C-alpha cells in the first residue's frame, strides 16, 4: 500500500511510542513455546523461489499447499455485499472455535473499475474513496497479487491450527470490497482477530515492515475505543513473530524503529469492532525489499510469521 492514495494519507500526529524493544520483546515471549508449536504443526518455507498505480493481475487460490502464482480472471459479478470467502471446516487444534479474518489488501481487478473504487464511502471521521489499486514493484509484481498469495498461505497454516478462516476477497469479484465493507465482514463474522495484508510503495532506500494499529476514534459511525487495547496486543504479537520468522527489520522510515504505527485515518480500522491490524510487509519500491516480496520462499515465511503472531495473541 502506498502512503499516497485515498485510504493511505500521511500518518496523523501521534503520541510517543514504545521503542525498538517493543518488537524484540514481543518476538521473544511467544517465541519460546508457541514459536516451535506452530512451526512443528505447520511446517516451513514454500518452494518457489514509492507510490504508484499498478497494472493488476489476479492470482489463483491454492488448491493445496503452496499457492500458485498463475493468473486468473475475476468473475463476472461480485459476491453479495459483506459476504466473506468461506473457510474449509475447521480441524481440531489449539484454535478450534476461533474465527480469523484475513483481509488481502486491494483487488486484482480494481484497476479496471476506476469509477467504482473512486466512489466515496463513510469511514466515520470523514469520507474516502472505496479502495485503491495498490502499488507494485518496479518490475510489475503487484501488491494485490502479493496480498492474495500471502493470504492463501496463512489460511492453510491457520486452518491446520483449527481456526475457521475467512477472506474478505479471494480475487473472486471484479473489484473491492470497499474499505467500509472490509470492516463489516470482520465485524459480522465476530472475528477473534483480523489482519489486513499489504506492502508499501515508499521511496527507494526505505526498507522494512511495520504494523498499523487503530487509534482511539469516536466519531460518526466509528468507535474504536474498545478494540484499541486488544488490537495493540495483536499487533505486538504479529510484529514480534514476523521479526523472528522472516528476519526482516522494523521499518527504517516510519515507527521510530518499533515496527508499530498508530493511525486514525484508515476506514478498515476505524469501522472495526473486533481486534484488527494492518501489516505492511515491506516496501515494493525498494529493490532489496522487492527481492524478498517476490520470493515464494520468503512469502511463506511472512505468512508463517503473521500466523504465529495470531496464534500467540489468541492463546494469550
């Protein structure tokens, strides 16, 4: 995701944040027990090797195991509003009875539906465009393709832990959902945790990941006060396990080295009534980060790190 775009303006002024030890401690605490528990259960890596609008291609969902990178066309008509992609029946495991919603940022077909994604929706504090096309690497690997791939990998890992997993979109609708609908999908699922997957589009030389937490918002249709605390817990667990599994460092350009950023201008967070965070897994416009984001083996690590963070949060 780029910080230039309808749902991603520059962050608002925020209170002082915890320093780099936040991520380091979060990585160590759940890592000792839950780290190996999840790793032993779900296995290891996959097999395959600045702002801007992207030409977006669709990625096909995984039939089993590591998802394919092959493109597919979106279906002719969208699913009914607020209907998430169904999960397979939950297996037995430590997350039995838990509902996780994965929100793959953007949609491969958004670029073909400019008028639809540019219409304004209410995000509580103000109105913003429905969605954006997302960004891409300089070689054309799109954020929308990246987010779907990571989401598929996460779904496989979390279902093996017994969770019921729902996706807000699976490349199975022409565009969207809009940011307000993405929030409603998690709310109506009564999700125990929601993670929105993204990759940034900042300038070359800006590297690393960061997790975006909801700020306390109480305006219009938005009231995040009840989820600020649990969302921070979710975000710290995700950031900590992401560091431990991928070896990536927290962002060197936002978050003061903590890997955590609080924002009040994102509809997907403002309208959520359940614990929710965004993760920017890296910067697609930096060549070194792009080399990671385009690697299937690294995307498997990213999916594992985020999933372990969710497991750690849900198991307390």
